[in-house]
């Protein structure tokens, strides 16, 4: 099932697709002194000639850059 990552608010940046089987992805730039908010979407169905059906998570936010693993 393809996964998508969307920065909030919607439309502020393009939606990013996450590599199949991946458990992490990189996003930049992050706001070092503010909230970085995202939601994850699972593509349920691809509709020919129309937008896909996507189940979106609730928005989750993190403060600042944080330290991600590599």
C-alpha cells in the first residue's frame, strides 16, 4: 500500500511519497523554532482520471528540528 507524507497546512508543500517498505523518510527544510506538522496517508485505491482514495492520519507536530536517526 503506497504511503504519502503531507506537511500541514495542506498545500504548503508538495505531497511526498514514501518508498515502499520504508519505515522512515527525510523532510526538509524544517522550521527550527516552530512546529513542524505532518500527516500520513495510505492510498486505498487509484481512480483513473481522478484523485486517489486516501485514508489520512490525524496531524502530528514536533517542535524544532529534533534529532533523527540515520
